[in-house]
């Protein structure tokens, strides 16, 4: 974070649209505002939040890209508006559900509400459609995130038709796992589909993190993807399919 | 016995003082990092709140640490 996005040009430009507050936990009373990250709900560093003018955390977002920051602030601004409307109409159930739902999906380190409650809020008559769309996208992301921890889960999700959007922070790992597991399952169709998503995500990752290209792990990843491409070709050959994975798409 | 206790207590105090000094040094080193100068960070939450209210903006709070990498 501190050696990457927070040094970027887009971050410098974006930060003009909000007030940037820096809190450093130093474990010495000589530094003011110690222990605040815990008070605000942080459970690990870095803890990245969007706060309202009262200093209350209303959203949590890791500024990994310009789009992620923009989306985080759009959601936080939407929440502020809904909360303001709710304060004018405290008995409005749709506004209440919209605020609770949006507030819930803005939590990553703070404890999130129960999924059953969130589903219920999403079904309240008149609930904000934009919030419901954000909730559905969030649910999908949770599913993908969960699949990263279990072997075979990314492949299973791909078979069901669920996969990360282009440029998602989970995309590279997800398609790497999905390709590996589809090959293991000898599923030529899914293996080729996962590989076709993996190759451009890898290219994009290297473009975004040029220093990683010098890392020995980069060469290992390249070799792994190249190996997958060969295995997918073999699988397709065996399955009698004419589609072939474009090995030239793999970038060092 | 008393002498040993006194020595141990002194060593503990010294270690504490050194540790506090080391923590302050690490904090200063953190402040010298490029990400700090790259952004117009406000280092007091009260100031950030006032600025946010005045400029009708939200606050991005970045909580990090200097005592460990």
C-alpha cells in the first residue's frame, strides 16, 4: 500500500476530493491519538476507512486502484444521503433497510451483520435499487473470496457460471486456481475458459506492478501459466476440441 | 538480595526508556517515508473533522503502524 498505490499519481489526484487523515500506531505516548485504529474498529494494519465529518467510520476500503477508491466513495456518499433522508423520515422502513444494507456491505474489518438480516433488508418493499445491486455484487464477491481458500472451489464456481469481473483483486488468484483445478479434473472446456481469463489478468498485473517482473516469483508464475497452457492444449486435443489456448498471450 | 532487586529494576527501567526511544525513532522514520509526503495528510482527527465539515467532504482515514514493519 505505502510503496504502491499511495505513491501513485491517481491517488494524489483522487485525494483532493476528500480529507486525508493519517494515524500512526507507534506504541509510545509521545505520539498523539494512539489506539484509535482499534476504537474505530480496525483489527489489522493497514486499516483504511472512509469517515463522515463526525469522524464515524461509514465504509472500509483498501485503495488498491482508482476504480476501487471511486466506488468506495460513491457508496459512502450514497450512504450519507440515505442516512440524512432517514433522519428526516425515521419511520420509513425502505430507507432504514437501505441504510442498514449499505452500511453492512461497507464492513470488512468491523463485524458485518448476519447474512439472513441482510437478505431480509434487501427484500423490504421500496428498498433502494442501487443498494440492492451493490448487495448482489458484494454477495458474489464474498462467494469468490471464499472460493480462494478452498481447493477446487474456484473451478466449481466457474462451472456454475460465477467468476470475478475483469480487474477484480481476486481475478488473478481465482483464475490461477480455477485453471489448475480444471486441469486436474480433466475439464478441457473450463480449463481453457479459465486460462483465457488468467492470461490477460497476469499481463495486467505485471503492467500495474512492473517491479514484480524482476521478482523470482514472477518467473515461477510465468512458467506455471505456460505449463497450464500446454496442459490445456493436451486436454483439448484429447477431448477433440479445436479451440487452443493462445500461448503467445502469456507474458513474462 | 536488595542489591539484586535494585539492579534488576534499574535494568528494566533502562530497557523501557531505550524501548520508548526506539519507538519514537521508528515513528520518525515512518514520517520520512515517501507516502507521507506524497499526500496532504492531516494528523489530527479533530482537524480532519473540522476540515471535512467546512469543505463538505468525507475523510479517508489511513491507520498504519511504525513499531513493526
